C-alpha cells in the first residue's frame, strides 16, 4: 500500500476583457515546508474568467499528479483558489448550469479520484503566486511568446508560506466539520487581509495602485504601499493630538428615471440626468448643508446626475465644484440599464460569479469591485491630502460611497452587499493624520423628510 502524499495546489485564471485574451497559472506546494514544487501556466486565447480559472485548476491537479505518479490513490490534494464559483461547484455545493463549465468541471474531476481532492476559497491576496503566473501567461500570449517556467518571477510575489499557514490535507469532500472550519477560516482570512486586498496608501507615499492594471481575476496587486498601524481611533473623540481630521461628507446623487426601477446605472451607460424627484432631493440636500454651514469644499463625480446634485448644493453655499474621475460609478458593462432580474435571466452564471468574487467584472468588459476599490482609494487619498483638516462634500454614487465606508471599517469586500444607501442620502467618514478613519454616519435621509 502506497504511503499517503499530501500537496497543496493554488490556481488562478484571468481574462482581459471577459471574454478576452486569457491565461491561467497554478503552483503545487509542499504543505510541510511551504516550498513550491512545480509551476505551470499557459495562454489559452480568447476566453472568459471562469473558463480560465477552470483551466488553471485542471493544470494544477495534473501537475500534482505528475509529480507523484507512484502515489496513486494515496495522493491527497488540497486546492486553494480565490474563485468562489469554481470552489463551490467543484465541492458540490453549487450546481453547474453553464454549458461551457460542465465539460471543464468534468475534466477537473477526472484528474484524481474525488475523495483525494478538497477545496478551499482564499482571499485574492493569498493567491498572488498563481495570479502572477496567469498574468505572465497572458503577457506571453500578447507578445506571441510561450510562457517559460525558467523565466517566471511569480514566486517573488508569493505570500510567505509556513506549515502553520497551510491547512492539513486530509478531510474528504463533504466532511461537514471540515467545511465549517474552512468557512470560518476563510472569513477570518478575508477580514485579516482586507488591507492587502485593497491596499491603503500611506499619506505622502506615491500610490502605486492608481496606475491601473488590466481587467481580470489575475490583475497584479503587488508592491502597493500600506498605511502604518499607528494608534487606532475608536471614534469616541476627535484626537486633538493628531489635529483636525479631513472629514468626507458622502452625498449620493438624487434620483434619475432609472433609480426607482432599480436598474444598473453606472459609468458605461446613458449618463441620465436627475428626474424631477431627484432635483427636489438635491435642493433639500442644499438647504440642509446651508443650514449646517460646515461644508468647505465640494468634489463631484464627472457623471451628470452627480454634477447636477453638486451644483444645487454649490449654488446655496457659494462654492466651486471640483471634478474627480475616481468618484465615478462602476462600469456595469452589458448590464447597464437592466434590472437585477433581467441580468439574472440573461447572464445567470456571470451574475453568480460577480456576486461571489470582487475580482469578477460584469458581462461585456465592465469593472470589477476590486478595480473600483483601487481607483476610489486613490481618489480618497488625493482628496484627504489636498484638504487635510477640512470638511469636504463628495457627491458620488452607491459603489464609491459603500467602498469608502468599507475601507474605513477594514471590512471584507462582501460588506458592499450589506449596506443600504438611498438616493440623496448622507454618510460621513473622518480621516486622521495617522491614517486611521472613523465612520460617523451612514445613509442618513432625515433631510429629505
């Protein structure tokens, strides 16, 4: 009887366009030492993110099997991926409905006996090695080259791995106790890695995330500077030793014709104007801020509904409106103008993947929540640095406001789906000199009553 051999496989795939030029990467790791045993990557032509992720899984499993052919059924593989779609489908918890996914899932299941493989979702920040391999493969395909393991530098981006950070490779699929443990560990890891998933640049340090990266689940995030820990601000006081914070008052724009119908309305659609209801909301917000007398600066998204809302407030306060491109709404791609139900009918698998991962973009080349978080964080840092100690009204949209609140709280990406944000509502976040933040208000609509 062969002795059991245990390995970890980390896999990823990406598409620059979804669908677009795509590639995958995978690494086989020794869980006893944390050392990589094998790397594999390839450019696969035009494909979707999901197809590329499945191809990465197949390649990783195949590489593990090839490393230890003598192990036979005694080989145990623990797969770690940041694609919740692939992890849940291969674990048997989600049905596989898309016709393109079924044969790929079957291929993955056929590499090794199902009892030999377990699956775990991990935050994208913990999957940098495979992420980088996939990007290297896409770069090679773009340049008409073949990816070569000897030229890869992906290992340099890999997070430090030790036996204590790698799970034991033993529980069979369907083990409920192990499943609960994995779910708790994944949630804890996501919370602990929030700053790594969406890096928060340190004041005065150039923001390397502002330059932008190609779209896709495998876009590179290494090298972003992090804020120093400092002394946390609990929100109980104004921390006079740090000086007055930059206070960002976040005003969502008033309603458009699309708002009451709950249609996707981002930066890739028709750029609608405020409706009559929306104009009334903007005027009431203007009256509110005029009565308070606290707003000193106004910065707006470039989209029309925000500029019109900002203009109403600026007219009452006698202030100019500055435009920051980083405050625009998400580009929802082919979903622009559709309701949630219509998107589910037309693009069910894409919607499921989008809800499951901040790295997945809407159908047709829209923006992922990860990409939006990068540019919103960059805009925040520009504004906080420019208006230190002042109160700034930011007139923007649902996703940027939720993202600013999420980042201030250090909450995981899925927190975006757990906040209510009404039209013309007000939220407030204070940013201190040591890089800490305090959320002071969320979704206040009292001025509209």
